[in-house]
C-alpha cells in the first residue's frame, strides 16, 4: 500500500514543490492550506505522515499539533515540521508540542527522504 | 569547457598515484566541473593549460588542489540508517560482551570526509550511557584530504549538512547553533580524533575493533582495493568488524573478509582454517 502524506502549507508553491518530491518518493499526497483544514483532513482519514508548516492563517502549525494531540487515532500520523523558522527555540517548541522530526527550509529530496526514514515511514 | 584526452589521462594518472582512485572516461564531465573553480582562481583560459601548469610544477600546490577538487567528499549523518541500527544492536552488542573485561573499544572511520560518519559513531555510543559507562571508547576519523579533516575537527556544519540524516533530537542534544551553522558540542568533539591518512599507506598504529570504510573503495581498481582490504585486515583483531557502504561488498574483491551473518552489511576477518596442513602426498612413482 502506498504511504500517504498530507502537506500543510499556506503557500501553493511550496505545496507543489513538496508534492513533486513526495511523489518521486512514492507517497500518495494530499494538501491543506492551514491547520484547521489539516485537522479536518486528519479526522476524516489520517495520513501516515504530515509535513507541517509553522506560520499559517486560521490555525498555525503549533496549534494544529496541540489540537491533534487531543484526538484519538488508531495510528497517530507522524509529524515532520517543515519551516523557515530555524532557531533552536522554535525547533524545541515544535518537538515539545509533539513533532517527530523537523526539516529546515530549504531542503532537498535526500534530506526529506532521510527524515521520513527516521520517523519510519520511508 | 573542453578538456583533451591527453590532459584527462594525466589527471587520472595523478589521481591514481596519490589516492588509488580511478577516473573513468565516463566521469570526464565531473573533471570539467570540478576543476572550473581552479581555472578561475589561477586565471587560466583552458583546462589543458591548467594541466600543463600542474605538470610543469611551477605552482607546487596546484597538483594537491586539483586532487582535492577531484575527490568526492559526499557524506551525511547516519548514512544508511538501517545499517547503523544493525551495528548498534548486533555488532556493538557482541563486542560489548567480548570486551567486558578490558572495557576498551577502538573504532576507525577510514575515509571519514568531513566527519559526519565519525560523529555518528560517537552519538551511537553517547546514546547508551548505561551500556558504555566505565568504557574507554576511542574513535579515530581519517581522510586523505587535509581540508576535509580540518572541517571534521571543527565539527561545524551548514544548515544543509546538519539536517541530512541527523535525527532532530541528536541535533538539539549534541550540536550548538551558531547563527547559520551548527557545531558539534565540545563533549562530542572530545570523543573523536581526526587526522590525515592515506589508505594506501600503513594503517594507524594499534588494532581497531570496528572499522568503517564506506563509499571510499568503490573508485579503486581491483588491485588497489585488494591491497587496502589487506591493510585494513592487518589493523583488526580476529573478532573485529568491518562495515562497508550500502552498495559495497568484499565478495570478489578480497579473501581476507567474510560476511558477518549476525550483523547484516558487516564483515569479519576470515578465520584461518584451523585444520593442520596435510602432509604433502608422496610421489608414488
Ligand atoms: C564519498 S566520501 C565517503 C565519506 C564517508 N565514509 C561516507 O560513507 O559517508 C569518500 C572519502 O574518501 C576519501 N578518500 C579517497 N581516497 C582516499 C585514500 N586513498 N585514503 C584516504 N581517504 C581517501 C575522500 O577524500 C573522501 O572524503
């Protein structure tokens, strides 16, 4: 079965780039433009992994993570934070809020692939 | 930018003599891209002229710089994650039992490039303080390239390098952020030594319980590879462990090592046949 990845980013361009890389890594990709949309998508059909941006309208990445923590899943999606916020405080906050991994933008295919391997979905 | 066959042959000869690496004609495009910065630095109009200058010996360091430019330093943390997990559980588990008395382990990352492999090993040990408490773990990283070794020693990585393969938890625990760069913590750097060493030469002194020689031997000719395997074997105890790169094998390249079936991707020294040699058969005639 193909692994599924939800790309959450308010930038259409970033979503497109991520989708392209993920498809070459054999993921079935879906997209969400903000945290709320992402939460709805996870409730409806939880993906294997979520690639999550930090700054988004409606619901930020961190708020999404906290909300997701309240939900019941048979298999909680793995969360990879993927943002331009590269300060150590941001990274710590993301990990504390429940992210499994963290990718700093810009990234390449190998980096992303290595992160998926680390969370066990590659 | 074109380079002539003759000039490629000269460079290939130089590279093989100094490093053991072979330069196939198919990698010619790499030669051109790799040497372009040197053309700019020395204001040379063509690659052929640059090679001429190397041969003339007018600029003594030019040959070294050309070699450096032709080397591939590609590496990243936890390269082949599955293999490192195997090493951690199976390989090091076994050595932990075998060295319970001396509590000493020596590890050699041969062809360590900019140090990610050696620091990966250091982190693997640091991850299990309860297992290694009271042990002396000596990790040595060596590379032919002085530039790579200097970078490894500094332990400083760009944002791009730091996140290739490295789990975020390790990055937070073992590295310090310094504006755009990340530096291995003093504690981590204290556990690893680096020095310049050519694999064609006699190995560093002493025996190494674990040797990693990964993604280095693949560009060597069969003869040189055989020689290097022999040298590595001579630097390992009978129960030592050799780890190669993901696509590499000893099979068909040396009879000094055999696959280690308990630790996938690793090799052990071939145990000398314990049977006594047969007496020569008397000639019946
Ligand atoms: C592709 S990197 C591999 C780094 C690391 N072992 C890994 O697997 O990620 C190969 C390294 O081998 C080094 N090398 C090449 N020939 C060598 C030789 N004869 N002796 C020592 N190092 C050598 C190069 O300088 C380069 O840094």
